[in-house]
C-alpha cells in the first residue's frame, strides 16, 4: 500500500520519552475528531513480542521479522497483541528500554514504516513519536517538536507509574531517561531530532491543557 494522499491532513508530534507527546497527541486528535497514531507503541509491541518468544535482541534481522509479523490491533484506548490486551504490559520500563535499544535497527524501522503510514486516513491523523516529522510523514501539514527538561520528565514518569501502583525510583528513572535520550539522539538511523520546519514547544512548565492549546493555535494559524 502506498502512502495516503497529501490531502489527508497530518499533525506530527515528536519528542523525547515522557515529554507528554502521547497525551497531547490524544487530546489534539480528540479535539479535531481525527485518528491518532502512537508510533512508540509499535516499537514497544515489537520489544514485548521479542521478549515473549525470547528472540535474540542482538539479531537485527530476527527482530525485524517479528515486527513484520505482529498481530496488532488498537481499540479505543486498548492495545492488543495476538488478541491479548497488552495495554499495560507495553508501558513497563523494561519494555520501553528494550524498545529504545532495538529502535536503532534500520531493518526494524523499515519494517514498521509503511504500517505507520497506513494510519493516514480521513479525516486526519495526529502522529506522535520520534521521527514522525522527519521520516514517516515528512510532508505533514504541521510538525511539533515537544521538549521538556529531563528532571521534569523523570518526575512525570514517576508520578505516572505510582498512579498505576508501580514502584518507581526517581534516580533510576532519571538515569534511564538520560541513557535513552542519548541512544535516541545519536543513533545512525532516524535519530531523534526536530524537523527543520517544526515548531518547538517546551512543556517543562506547562500543563497538558496549555500544551494542547499551543498545538491547536499553531494548527489554527496554518489553516487560516
């Protein structure tokens, strides 16, 4: 399947882990009545599937093969892998760290590229990730790069985990996040970087509502 025509509008929201891009993308999509793509979920699903079947994480070809054969479905706010609800499983820190490591594989990124582009359907799409505006949807109508200082992001993640009844050590989270930032920004294939035409929004001291408001303002300015 080829990429959907440009007349189907796309807003991309990229940024580092725990910058709030997933929540912001969901809220923006709800406001506009559009579809939403959590691209990170596809990498987390691949990581979880590899861990479940004990695929060697050092075997790039094997990991890419797992990605190409994923039996995935998204229903409302639930994520299913082989018909099992893994919505919580893919949010575990060890799954996220595994996803960050295998995301550097060019073969894996290629295997998931068209699957991501297939989400571009009417009436529009809000896509969040790390290379949405640079690689997956380079012709997106609006590109946002959402940042926040690492301390704020670690505190947000700790709060999210504790709210789910999961113990969280702020120091460990901070160290893991710094390591993940370095991997994501320095990998050879599709590194985490703002597109040249992206609007950078620092959410360190903004609420979710304020951040969503800024994205919607940029969109309003684009279409008016």
